[in-house]
C-alpha cells in the first residue's frame, strides 16, 4: 500500500465512509485488506481513538453469507469469521498481510473498509470525544502521506448507522436535529460534524448505532 492508495481511501471516506476494493476470488491478503498494514504500522498511541473494520458486501449491500479463508504460506487454511453485520471479526497481523493469501469461497463478494471511532456506540455521545477521534485520524493520514497530505480531504464527520436520527444539544438546553445522509451502502444515516457545531454539549441519538463511522462531509443530505 503506497501513499497514493492511502489518499484514494481517504478521498473515498470523505464522500462515503466506505470504499470498494478488490473482489478477485484469490488475491494477496494485503490487497484484500487495504490500508491495514499502514494502520498496524502506526504506534498504538496514534491510533487509539479509531480502528479499521472490513465488511463483506455483494451488489452494494452487506451480506451475511460471505465465506472466505486465509491461506498461509505453508498452505494451511484458516476460515474467516464474520459478525452479524458482515464484518471480519479477526483482522490479519502484519506478518500475515505480507505472506498469506485471501480466498473467497462460494458466491463472490467485496470487502469494504470502514474507519470506525473507538468509542462504544451509545445514545448519548460526547462531541469532544468525537472531535478528538477525527483529529487523530487526520493526523495519522498526514503523517503517512507526508508532502501529499495537502491532497487528502479532511475527515470531519461522525456517522451513526442504524441510530434512526438524533439531536445536537446546545449548552443553553436547545436542541437541533442532526442532518441525515442517504449513504449508498447502508441507507439514511444521521451524522454530526464537531467543527460546525460550536456550543454543542451532547449528541443524543434515537437508538444506539451499530457502530460510529468517521468520514468527510457528505456530498448530499
């Protein structure tokens, strides 16, 4: 994974917090999990507020029947486990990324990486903590991209899939509804941009989201 690939992923996250990648049935593990080597190469303290997840998607929809295996250099196969959202439960290590292969079994699918906030999903969220997570992601992108960081769009928003909606509560007690973006992968999703929300003391959601995604300002709401 080179710097231009990283910038491409950051640019995709600025439009939608997910990116389609290779969908070959047999490919190097590092290609199946784009940007994971860069993420794991960062010091833990510089990635403590966000993490990467990879979901199985077919026909632009998450799928619950994905089957795949990680094939080690010696030929030993290990089944890939997915959760109820179609996300890979155990991500490969740096060593595996360099030597192993990824094999799709049965119906083909694509892996979509998501940049997720490390905060636990809840109906009451701290806007300052969301802002810190976004700042850490942007700092990581800038560090890896170096001089090319000026080309990388900033990640400014936290998205709340499956939350249904929400409100931003101001310090004086007033509340304004969160904007909603119709994401191609998972449909309507409420989001919050800390940099545009001066005086917000809390983010209240209708339901706890399935996860908190970090991305850029959506093109349409």
